[in-house]
């Protein structure tokens, strides 16, 4: 017997995870010297978080340590359960080094137990749509091996595009150089970013002005959407009007598509900043950065 586990960086809403019967690891962030653990919206004060950032507060994120992971996985192993952990991109965090250390120690204590980790090479709902499919398969009776075999192909269809409002948040997180962030701010450039097949952030295209950038996001969905069997997720970081505008443009082109609107959580919001808008969907193939112009 095994359980399906994910982390809160997948950003599937807490009610959906409860429907699917999936446990999750709450990832930490710190604001004003107080540590929080993201609960996928169940009791999160999004307004407080983003208002604080807009007022100049600087949140930080951190990796869970090996002891945290040992505590999390021990409860499953003690109960005689194996674990299938569908995780966010390993490229984006050093936390998985700590996970590996913890699992190595636990293997000595529980040699009969197994933990399978599937790296979605994505984040936010780019990982979330993979968690959701894993849960549907598992709830339908699929084995862990069958779920992983499916995800190895399905991950190549996970498409995510987003545009940030303030490049300095990406600069602080090491995603852009200081010179590029400063120049982009002066020129009102809005880089459209995506997540590569290896799980890193890439600039897909640089566009002048947010309105044009949002139109470009809608175009990506219209051109790349792989049918209407899956939700299209439109997310925003404290800029619901922009998210609603993007959702409306997609819906106008594809009236039959089901669009889910969600806020971006504080952990990911720490790195992208308020004013970010993103769209995540199942595409014909995962995006490849075509232009950084």
C-alpha cells in the first residue's frame, strides 16, 4: 500500500487536494521574522502578504531540513505505507538534497519501505496538473509504477507562462542580472517566462507593456492548448483584474474551456512579486524558449 504525496508548491487548491485524497508537504516562507507554512489557501491571508510586500517588506523562502523530512516520512513508514511523492522542480531548490539525506537515513530504519520521487520539472500548477493526474490514476487503481510511467510522458505537456510586474523580485532571487532588471524597468519590458523541460526558468519573450504581454499569454493558450479535457489555470499575485482579463480573452476564443482562477501563493509570490500573472495548461508539448528578444 502506498500514499500519494505532493508539496504546497504545486499550488492545487486545498479543497481539490482533499477531494483527491492527497497529502501535501507545507513549504515555508518568512515575513517580518515570522515563519509561515503555505496551506494551499485554507487559512492564508493573501492580502496581508502582498500588501506587506508592496509596502517594502522582503519575504524569504527556505529549504526544509533533513529532520523536517524525516518527521514527515516517518509517519507513513511507521504505518507500513510506501510513498509516491510528486514534487516541484528539483532545479529550483536545494531542499531536495535534504530530502535525499533524510530518505537515506530512513532506509536504514525502515528497509522494507519505499519512497518513489517523481520530479515534475515544474512549479505552481505546472506541477499541480501533474499531481492531479497522478491522483486520478491512483484513485482508479493504477500502481505507482503505472503512475510514474504516465507522468514521464505527461510532464512534457505541462505548459506554464507568466509575466511579472516588477523585475527586481526576479533579480533578488537570482533569475535576472541587476543590469537586465534595471534596463527592463526603465523600458517597461515585461519578460514572458516559462519553465523549461529541465525545470528551470527561461525567458520566452520580452514584450513592451503589460497589456501586450497579457495578450501574448492568451495567444499561447489559443495556439497550444491540447483540447478541453483539462482545466486551464489563470493565476495572479494580487492583481485580479489582470487575471480576469486574461481569463476572459481565453474564454472568448474557447467558450468550452474550463478556466480555474487562483491566487499565487506566498512562497512563489516571494520570488515573482505582486502583479504577476500566469497561465498553466495542458499543451501539445511543453514550451521551448524561442526568443529572448
